């Protein structure tokens, strides 16, 4: 058996190495700005992997990436907000596992993109005073949606960037909730019979380079100006929202 076959069945060696390298840069992006890396990596992986394993394998890699970021940035996590969100995610994952094939993906993308743009450009009250059950509801909804779109980082960012004024709390708390969402999603897919064993070596290599990317991105976060961080994050959210809307519209056209 060749190295290419060991890494991923039916995929050329250069494609596997491309995904391994992409994992480094996308993890660094997420560690520095709290989002963007998961969606970017999903787009890159979609070019090389079969649809049946795309979202589950992406979930494995992203869980490890966010768990590594959580370990490094754990002192900045606001657990008072994260724990209700994570508990709500249990409900969202359970519902999503039963309905993941019944709702049009295009509609979800359009709604998500529109919602994200609205929260960026409309004046909304601070979300820091939400009650525990409201954070739980947010966790259920975004975890449910992650079963369809693969990466829920932009939606989580809408909530937590408005909840906290400290950029380190934003990034670290998002790491905790996003790691939990990916773990729940992968568990749901495995329970449904998705086999990821043939891609274990590729996943391990992507996890390793992803952790190195997290270290690099965390160093960048520590040197970012707070105002610059907020502006760059708003730009990234806007770009991701427009892309979601574009993919939703083109999905209906095709």
C-alpha cells in the first residue's frame, strides 16, 4: 500500500499534503480572529474528499483544533456563558442527527447569511446580559445548524463578539463552545454509521499541523489591537455571510 493510500483512499498524495498544510493556516486564522478557519478548511476539503465523509471528517479535525486552542487559551474562557450554551448543544445535536437529510441546505445558508449581515450592520443591544436559558437556546440552534453547514463559527461569533468586550474572552469562549459542537456532531455521524477509519492517518496529520497553527495564531492574537481586531472580525463575518448567501442562491438556480 502506498503512502497516498495510507493517508486517504482514492486521493492523490499532493491533495493529502495540501489538506495537511491548509489545516495549519486555517487553524492559525481561527486562533487569531475566532472564525474563518473552519469555513475555509471546509471549502478546501470539499475539493478533494467525497461528500459522504466531508462534514464528519471536517468535524474531527475542527474538534481537535478547537480543543487545542481551548487548552492554550483556557484562562480567558467565560464558562458562565459557555456551559449553558454547550448543554443546549446536546439538544441541538440530537434533533439534527434525526433531520439532517430533510431540510434544504440552500434555505439554511440564505437565512444564516442574512442574519449575520443584519447583526453586523443593525444596532442591536449587548448580548452580555442574556439569561442562561437563552444561551442554552442559542447553543441548541447553532449546533443543530452545524449538522447541515459544517461550520457554525460565524453564527457563534455573532453572539459572543457582542457578549464580551475583551477579544481574548471572545476567542477562548468560542473555542470551548465550537469544540463541543464538533464533538457532538461527530458523535451523531458515527452513531449513524459513517466510517472514518480509512481517513484516520490523514486526520491525525491535519490535527498535528492544526495545533501548530493554533500556536502561531495565538501569538498573533496577543499582539492585536482591540479596535483593529473588531474591525477585521466584522469584515470577515461580512465576507462569510455574503458567501453563504451566494451559495444559497446558486443552489436554487442549479
